[in-house]
C-alpha cells in the first residue's frame, strides 16, 4: 500500500506531532480538511485529487484573518508533516503567486 492510501491517518499523525504544543488546537471538517490553530497563525491542510487520481494536499497559512501562503501540491502525508513542521515556527510572511498577485 502506498503512502497516499494512508491519508486517513493524517489526523492522527498531526495530533501525535503537534497536539501537545501549548495553545494548539486541531479540528477536522467533514470534508477531511485539517485545521491547526496556533496562537499567531492557522494552517489548513486540504486534500484534493491530483493527477492520475492520486491524492494531493495543499497547506494554506493564514494569519490576521488573511491567507498569507500556500504550498502544494504535496503528494504524501510525510511531505505534509514536514512542510507544517517547517512553517510552525517560521516567520509569517506573504508569498506571491506566479502571476504576481499575493496568495
């Protein structure tokens, strides 16, 4: 079985990795989106169907009520966890989409 087939375990892996951090809450919506709320930012993991019907995820960073960054598509749950780990303590900055507009 490939890693994308284990996507249902993403919530458990997020709880295991980030659930004990002070001030962090994790919620999962009915459509499978995971939302990690930190004191200064929110990370939203959205599962979508990638090329050839495979699973793919995007990670959206929100701060101050605005979307400030988007990452993806990520093809494995491990890649999602690694991206989130890199974003948790990084400075929150706006990114620019390929067309030059803020994401």
